[in-house]
C-alpha cells in the first residue's frame, strides 16, 4: 500500500472521528444558540485567523475536487474503452500510469473532508453551522460511494477491461462528481456568509 493511500485513509478516518466528536458535543449542548450560528461577539484573533485559513483550504480543496471529478468523468475514464481497443497490454499500461498519478487526485479529497470537519470545531465567524454540517454530511456520502469506483477501477486493472465494470465506474464516479459539486456550491454559500459578516463588522 502506497504512502498516498495511507495518508488518504488517515485523513478520512480523522475527519470521521472529528465529525463524530463534534456531533456528540452538539448533542450534549443542544438548545444553546451558539450551536446554531458561529457569530460570537468576541473571538480570539488567532482562532479567527485559523478558522478563516481552514475555510480557505476547504473551499480551495473542494473546487479542486469538483474539477477533478468531472475531468475524470468526461475525459479520463472514457479513454478506458479506447485504450482497450489496442489490446489488454495497452489498457493495463494506461491504467498503471493513471494509478501512479492518483495522489494528485485523492489527497486533495482527504484535505477537503478534514478541513470541513475541523470547521465544526473552529467555525469561521458569521457562518452557519448547519451549512458546515451539510458539507460534512456530503463529504461522508463521498466517502461512502468511493469504494464503488475505486473497486471497479482496481478490478479492471487486475482482470482487464469489462463493460460491466466500466459502467459501474462511470455512474459511481458521476455520483461522486455531483457530490463534489454540491459541496462546492455550499462552499460558495459559506464564503458569502463570511463576507457578509466581515461587511457587518466594518460597518
């Protein structure tokens, strides 16, 4: 198992644990207004800077994954049948080359999830915690669907191209790309909330 997969798995596991801990904390503190909106009047400057940095990382990583998800859906994966027409050896070579470059795709996905999960603990001023929770929920859905395209791709690499596996790869990655896009749109909403909070503070 490569280091990139270990790091990816570690980030996903850490994100799930962080989100679960935040969920328990929120449940125990339910009924308090502070659990609904991160608009505390006094926030330490270092904590506010950390929150803004996490939000920046979350938004950047999210939109990176939006682009990579749709590029894979419409450009990379459709090449698989074309490569297979040149024979199984060519297809395997293409698959090996793609998998060797996988860290540039999977690691930003781990960073995305981790950043959103950390924002549950260090929320950016003026942002809705409901929006952060929704982003985390969509990230969790992405984790849940990922074994389907990853499994289909790995199986094709081991056994060769098949239409059934290719179809599973396309539709399951399509679901993943849609999830990335929903998180991306939600990220823009959160940025707008933060921007409005800054304008109110400066007014």
